[in-house]
């Protein structure tokens, strides 16, 4: 089982979370109270809506992770999911998002990341 699948299966057990196609048109999204809070663009890349104040508060800790990518001016953070620890990071970030009451969604990082499709 991939880190992404394991994380998504764990999040599926949380109350009030649901999945549907992502509004950006690529992949699927996890919703909380009708807001998109996670976009799963590929089997290994997820954007999480954190808000800028949350990103600023945990910035130093997140920069230590090789799986985490910040994008200037975005309230979304990208997690590259290669192993179970990366999936655990995604689940933890979703928890932070829910606690932060992230507010209305803004455009995800789809335009800021490069997705490489296997030939």
C-alpha cells in the first residue's frame, strides 16, 4: 500500500471528511464542511490548505522535511509522499488545517508544481 493510499484511508475514517474530484481538474480532493482542504494531484503529491499564519508558525519545522514544499504567496503546502512518514506528515497537516479553521479555499498549487507523468 502506498503512503498516499494509507493516509487517505486513515483520513476517510475521520468524521465530516469526504472526497470528490478536485476543482482544479487534476486528481481528487478531500473536503471538510464543503471546503477543499487537500488536493491529491498524483499518487505521490498532495496539496494541503494550511493558511499563511499556520505556515509561518510551523515553517522552521516543516523546512526540515524533504517531503514538504512551500510556494510563495500560497496558503497551500505540497507534500511529496514517498514513505509512511510522509503520509503521517500529511495526516498531521490535515489535523492542523481542521484546527485552524482554514476558511474559504483559494486556488491550490497546481499551477506552481510540475507533475511528471510516466511514459
